[in-house]
C-alpha cells in the first residue's frame, strides 16, 4: 500500500516466509488474500508479483467518489437534522491545519476523510456508506490515500480547506445546489493534485 515495492516485483514464498518468520503456508494464504484485493497478481509458472498501479483506475474512482459525496452533501443541506455543528468543527480544524505549512499530509487527510464520512453517514441514503467503504478498499485508492497524495503540498491543503469551508457554508444555509457543486469541486481539485504528483514522479 505504501508503494515501497515496485510494480512487477516477484514475491517469493520462501524469502517472505524467512523474512517474516512464518510458514510457507501462511505466506501462501496471505498472497491469495492480497491477490483478491488487487495488490498482487498470480502468474502461472511464475508465481506472485506486485500488481501494476492503475492510474486510470484512480481517476475513475475520483469521479465516482465525487458523485457519491455530492449526493451526500445535497441531502445534508436539505436535512435540518444534518450534523452541521460537527462539520463546522472539522472544517475549523482543517483550516487550522492548513494554516501551518508543516502540517503532515496524513494528518490533514485524516480530517478530510472524517468530514467525508460524516456527510456520507448523515446523508439519509442507506446505500451510500457501503458503497463509499467498498471504494475505499480498492487497492489503487488505498495506495493514494496511504500516501496522502492529494495533500502533499501546503497550498493544496489550503485549497482543500477552502473547498470544505464552501461545502460547510452551503450545508449550513441549506443551499443544496452549492453543497453538491462544492463536493464535486473538492474532488476535482484532489484529482488534479494527484495527477500532477503522479506525472512528476514519472
């Protein structure tokens, strides 16, 4: 998930068993589980290897997550019982973190994810939480989130804090259209930041 192993690197059962002081059977079971999650590939007559990083898959996931969060934001804006105070609290915290250029990217990312989860769970749509959680389990998305790639730069964290403030204000005033648009813009900016980071790493 951290990207420490390059795509295509062969994963040898014996070496892994020795490195982690476990049996080959345990390693084999772990590799099967990782293959099901999409982290590795099982190749006939070759064995296991690290799966390639699917960039296009990541940007497709951004589009889907943007649509789901937009639904949640719209629903929360229309619901008088939506957790407006908690969202304002999280947004205040993100603004404080963004104001400090030394804030670690994962710390800011955790608050952004908490705000997303808050809206998804408060959306009134019983299907949204399960869908959102399922997307979070996809290997390429886990890698992006694990690196907090969207928030590596201080300016990007400030931009995200501004996006969240716009969403928070729209929900607090009951402006469903602005809340939906704000949620989509949040992911548009995140997607652009990730694309820039990935291109720079090539």
